[in-house]
C-alpha cells in the first residue's frame, strides 16, 4: 500500500469564513461529490445558524456559501446531519430542539421541529435507510424518531442508561444498531429486539480497555467492522467486531472488543475523529492540531490485533480548538475541519515528491 513508504502533507486549499462564533460541526451531503455533482456540506455554529457550502463549478478547489439557515434555533446549533438521500438536513441545538430542513428549489425550508429533550441536544444521526433518526442530549437520554409520511416524525424510543451527558450518537453504516458516547466515559450499543423494544446490548468502557474520561466522538470504517473512538483521555481506541474474531451470541450479535489504543499524539482533549472510505483516520483536538493515521501493514505478526501509525501531523491547523474533522465522501482525499476560531478549512492529503 502506498502509505507504507510514501510521504504526505496536508495542503490547505481554502479558509471559509462567515460564521461569527465557534463552528461546532460539519456534515458532507452524501448525494454530492460524485458523477459530476458539486460537493456540498453544512456547518453549524454558536452563532445560531447553519451554513450550506457548495463546491464552485469553475474551480474544484473553491467553496461558496450558498445559503444561511437562521431564525429557527434560538441557541447554539451543535450538530448537523444529512439524510442518506441528501434531501433532508437535521440540525440539533442547545435550545432543546431538532429542526428538519428540506431543500426546495435551492431554498431550505424548516418542515418540522422535534421537541422532547429537557435541555441541549448535542448530536443527531440518520440510519442507513433514512427511516430512523437518533438524537442525544445533556439530559442523559437518547431518542429514536421514526420518519413518517410527509414531514412527520414520531418518537419510538427514549433510551436511558448513560449516567451523564451524551455527547454523540451514530448509527452503524449498514445495520440498525445505534452507538452513543458519553461524559460517563462509555460507549453504549443499542438495538431493537424485533418487537419495537430498544435496549442496550453492550457497554464499552473500563475495566475492559475502555476510555478513562469523556468519549467525544466515534466513526466507522467503510466495512462497518471496525470503529474508532476519541476521548478526553488523549487517546484514540480501535474496536472491532466480526464473527471470525469471536462467536456471536444466541441472538447473532457479535460483541465489539478493543483492538488497539493510539496514544501520545495529542496533548489536549481529542474532540473529533473520522475514518475515510480509504481507511485513513483523521483526528482533531483542543491542541489546535490535526493528526492522520493509517493501518501499519508492516506490523509484527506476533502482535494481537492491528497496529496504526502516524502518517502526518498538522500542528497549528487552526488558531483555536478543532471541534470537527470530516473526510469528503467523494474520491478525492479531501478533509474539512471546523474550529472555535470561527473558520472552516479545506485540506487535501497529497503525496510529497522526494
């Protein structure tokens, strides 16, 4: 693989400005960036707005703000997520609501507002089919919403089990299994028993090689067989599940297990991690730095589990904390990062000639 001997750098393509407060989260539209369709992504901020950015048709290395979604949320917009079709955008806010936006002829209209959480909604995620939506909150709960005909969303489950603030929810890329990570240092795995009853089927945490502090984010590899998590304990952890690793239980569920810990590369809280379709892991942290990791294919065969190596580091990627790093779903090695400094940066992972 080219990462074994190659030399790489992160080239800054563009700095996007417009938000007037910290930028919390980024989300690429999965229906764009392919077949000649310009890439589109959303950003959300402490300025109570969401911005829609589109790749310029004249130059692939330029992005323009095409829309500003405002006057709906009354507090910080903490998270945003596109439906798999790219037709709907969900935004989660500290005002305890989730808004659903539809692109109608280039204009975004708020078609539904979901209420129920007691306070700040921290994260939101669509399942692979777009039929379910998950939200989580400072109120320690995870809610699952079912998409009905039209613009109706019904809450079908309120999941309790975390003992503190839930920071992120993320659906498995191919199965209707939900993952949540929390201030209580754990990752919980939730599933439907087949009779519309959702429950926690596994908790990943100490003493079984779990994180020792707040778990901020998680991301799956392209196959969905591996997951990476990041934490206030300054580590990234790789988890795996596969029937070849260990037998599935009586319900056919193969539990997740810890494979490897990446440590010693960030010196402040790691807020965001994202695994690209090509197998490249990016992390962003409160040390203003971005780190890029790849699997080390030259690992010692005697070591149990995969090893990951640092491909490169970008020390002062932003002037302040980095809250989100997201690889483009397109073919190009394109990375977007968002920061407390109010800006978004576009980066290209490029090889360096000797």
